[in-house]
C-alpha cells in the first residue's frame, strides 16, 4: 500500500464496479496537509447505502464516530447499532448535529447498498448524518487495522469481530474508543461532547 | 530412509528448491486454531512463498525508490517511533544493520507496501502456518518431538542476540528457510488472529488480551501459539527489533 498514489486507483475501481454511477456531490475537498496520525490518509473509498461512492475522508471537518459491522450478524451488530444510536441520542441536540456516524461493513460481498438500506430501515436509521457503507476486502483489512478492530471471516460466512466504536476528530485522528456495548460510559459520552465543542469553536 | 525422503522431497512437483520463492499448496490442513467451532480444516490455495525473509539490503533498495517510506518522511499513522531506527540513515544501512540480515523494525503497512511494490503480497496466516508446519522431510512435522524441541530452542534464546543473516537456516521440504528460528513475521491478516472467540462469544466487553482459555487445537503447539499471541498483540503501525516479513504471491 502506497499512501500517496492508491486513492485514485481505488476510487476508479469502485466507480467501475458501480457502473460509473454519479459520485456524491460534495463541497470541494480540503486539500491542506493532514496530521501524521490521521486515518484520512488511508486510501479507502466507501460505497454507501445510497449506492454512491465517497472517500472515507469525506467527513473531514467534523468529528466522526466510526465502527465496523455486517448486516446479517444476528447477535452483536444489532446491539452495537442500538448502542451507537443511544450514544448519539445522549448528546445535546446542537452537538449531535455536528457529528457524523459511519458504519462500515466487514462483508464486502453480501452487504450491497440494498442490503445496507434494508438494515438501516430495520433499525430506523434515517438521519442523513449516518452513513452505512461497504468497501473492498483489501480496504476492509486496511481500515480495520487502522481502527484497531480485529475480525475474522468464519467458514459459514459470518464474522468474529471486535465491537469497537472509534471517535475521530475533524482531521481524522482517533481521539477515543469504546467497546462498551451494554451502556456506553459517561466518560466516553463526555469525550465525544468535549471534542464536538472543541471542534466547533 | 532419510535419503529416500529427501529424494521424494526433491521430486515433489510442489517443491521448487533453489529459487527465491517456493511453490506450496494447494492443501487442506489442521491449523492450531480451528477456523470455527464446527470446522477444524483450513484450506490454502497454491501460493509462492519467499524462501527467506526480506533483508535490510532489499528493503533499503525499496526505501530509495519509494521515499515516502523513509523513516523521516512516512506519516506516523503508518509506523511507530522505532521504524527502521537501527539504520544509520533514513535511506542507508550499515553499522548495526547488515545487508544480509532480515529487515526488522518495519510496520505491517511498510511490509505490505514493500510486497505490493514487488507485485506480491504478505502471506496469510494460514499460508505461513502451513509452510511452517513442514520440516525437511514431511509437510506436517508438528507432532515430531524433535521438531518441536528445535522450535522451542529459538523462543528460549535471548532477544538481545544479533540477528543471523537471512537464508542460512535449514531449508524445509519446500526449500523455505528461517520460518521459526530467525524473526517473527508479519502476515496479511494479523488482525484476524484472536486467541478467544471474538465478539459473538463475548458480547459484553471484548478484550482479546484478557482471553481466558485458548481455543487451541493442540495446546502443546506452543511455538505456533506464541506466534499467534505475539501477532495478535500488534497494531498495524507496530515495529519490533525481531519482527520482519517475507512476501507471497498467488499461483494461478
């Protein structure tokens, strides 16, 4: 993996897989140098549940909660999703509006945009601040490694994976993380709130 | 008997002795950690594996042609503070870092980038484990007490010893050397290695370091389990003075 060159190749690949569909229109990207620890240096392109492609770095400029999951996961992923929703709802409204939530699938094959939409509907995820997406297997490996998420595909097509929620700052630098599925601690919620306040100044 | 085994080994179509890489597999084998609770066999397709770890000289060549991987250029996302710290300069080896020694203090990202530049990739854990199960005579020597003793001898050696040159270890059946007795090695899917079940078996809190019981096929397979424990403790940007890598490619 070569940090500088590959993003373009990946973007081209995902676009090609998509039949060259229109990419999400976005504000002109911030091209100023990223901090050395920023995950936005990773050449990762997401295909969202809307069927559009966007760089993982699209949310640069505001804090992001990011996690990895897969839709046909029967036990832990629904809990993880619910916990992420509860965590989001515990933030004051004006802070909530400034944070993005990104859930990236571990299952590049099964989690098509349609499948991601089905999962979102099932979990009543309608807020446009939430992005459910998939990416290529190689990019899943890269992103999981960078997030410190361990995962293993099992012979029956399911996955063993660590259920970590990572808090990225506006520049994509990991600032905090939690694996508390049954009630995120006040400490983590405070960390999110503090970061959102700091980033909005 | 020994001579016969050697002859057989040389005649095996899957062995490619005397080249820079060896052809291994396809095969089904029983890895130390079962693929799942219901399945003990793992499959590896046919692959080529470097016969020895990548050396300082080879990695220096790569760093010169890919300066974004110089220790003074690379972003801290991709390496920790000790990346290539034993080299006398960012693009030069020498002193403590001899050309023929395996390159160490490289991160997973850096190892991956090197293999990619060679149009290769890191081996998967199963590919590494399958290749490393062989001795000079058989593809699976793991039940051989003498083999296990030899493995353990390396792990018992002090980590402060200077590293030997790459490629001097005994070649196994495939002609692959230094799998057990030189350095730890990165694999592509190091972040799939977990000593307990992962999220679904432990929905409450997930802490792989706190793994209680080993989900191990063979609790006596310590050499391989130590590898797994070591690799599962790493982050993608981690480096260590005993951690190197070799590359692999698919065989079509």
